[in-house]
C-alpha cells in the first residue's frame, strides 16, 4: 500500500490567501515594524558587510542568503504600502505588492534562511537592527497562518503545557527528586538539595526542557556547581523553561507571556536573580527582548549560568 504524500501546509495556506489576509498581514507588519524599524529600513546603505558574518551567506552563495537581500524583501513591501512614491510609481522605487508570489518568498527566505542570530546586526556599518526587521515580517506571516508548522507546534506546546517538551509537572518533580538523591549519593551529604519552590532563595535557575527529558544528568551537574559554591538557589515546579520560541515567530504577545511566566515565578518566590540555563536564544529572549515585550524593567538581576 502506497503511503499518501505529506501535505505542504504552508503551500495550501498560500493558495487560499484572500485580500483580507493580505490587508491583515500589512497592518500587522506596520505595527510590528514601528518607527524604529521604518528608520532602519531607510538608513540601510547597501554596503553588504552584513553578509560577511551571516552563516547562511558564508556557507552558500545563493543570492537569497545575504541579510541585505532579506532587508530588501522587507523594504519592498514597506515602500509599496507606506511611501508615496511606492504607491504611485512602485516600479521606479522597487516597491512590491505583498501578493502570493512575494508572500511565498517571504516565507522561504525570512523564515527558512535566517536564524535571528544577530551576527549581521553586529557587522552592520550603520548599526541597523536587521533581526528586528525580519521579525516584523515574520509577525505579519504568522498573523495569517504562514508560520512553519513545526515552529507553531513547539510554541503551542510551551504555551499550553508550560514547557516546550510538554513534560507533565509530576514527571518534572519526580525527576528533580531523583536527581536530589543522586546529588546526595555523589557528594556524601544527606542534606544536599535540588530545591523546588524554595521561597527566599537568592537564585531561580531555569533550564532547557530537553535536559530533564533527555539529559537529566546535566541538571545534576548544575546542582553540583551550586552545591560546591554554597549558593542559595531553587528550581520551580511550574515555570522553569528558559526557551522562548515566540522569539522566532514574531508574536510579541505570545513571546511576552512566555517570558512573563518566569518573571512572575521569580517574584512569587522572592528571588533576587533569574539565572538562565545554557540556551542562546533563551538568553536573548529573556534578558534583552522581554523587557521590550512587557514594557517594564525587571526588579531583579538576570544572568546566564555561564556568567556565574
């Protein structure tokens, strides 16, 4: 029996785009871009230095890979809908309608050829926040259902279960209790702890859920470090996930809620520091982006475990 071919969800959605979808995408793009994004788009000098640090551009010479190409895709839509010349004589200024063809290219290039690592930002000769421009375009795509299904599934799991692996709270607690037994056995100290919800602890430690799911001994190693340092620390039973895949979808409200759960947990337990487990995007999301999403300053310190 021949298996049915896998359906391309994004391709199906692209084929059903309506004028209302395009209008929604444009409105979302405008809101996500903001004044700073508009200024950045108009400040690009097209020098191409961003390509020197982009791992996509460095590993393949396809013309779609350099960050400057991606910025041009975003700029084309900005010009068409938000500039006078772009509305009157789009062909003269490189403005393009966000039609099915361009939307498909947005999906392929802005989702498929960028990891939002931010290297291009550091190498930009005029200091543009290129990742923010790409994120604004992703927000527009996500608003009309054009988000890679695997990414959406991860975000949904994290949002509904509290962690991106969908680990049940009982399983998490049982794992930590088992690791505490291992810590006591290895240190020879019957009072050694892998504390959960310890109110007044100085540090709240967050982890990548892949660790308790697949590599629990890495948590034991962290516990040994805290034990050797004599540190006051704790894990949380509910919100302990350092990852935030809302960063990649451009959905600021969703990403903000995922980060705010950690903020509320720190405040609930009365901790002085939020310690982010080893996770590149998790550090970026929770240390730098979340205060912008939440429009507030943290009343506590935030550090990576690598800074301890």
